[in-house]
């Protein structure tokens, strides 16, 4: 029998979110940050080149912390 994949977020009593991966109630900021990070990579045509370095479509190399800073900067601008 195939095993069902468990969702990352379960909705418990009173519709309170529960993150299975990080064992926390409410919106899991770690999961939300990963979603934003992955979306940024995809939107900018970036791919990992090793360790915590990523290359964009123009050949520029970005460090993970620079990407996180850019995401924070974009959120402040909205």
C-alpha cells in the first residue's frame, strides 16, 4: 500500500494551523520564509551552484543572505 504524504500544515481545533515540520501552532514563519525564498529563486531564474550560493539568469552569484535581504526589502516596499 502506498503511503500518503502528510500535509505540512494541519488545521486543528478552532481552525488553528499546526506545522508538522516545525511542531508549532499558528502560521509557521520558517515555512513561510522558505516559500518566499523559493518563489524569489523561481521568479529570478536562479539555481543553486553549491553551498549557500545561487546564480541568476545573468550569471551573477548571490549568497543566501543577500537573497533574504532582497526579499525583506521588497516586502517593505509594498
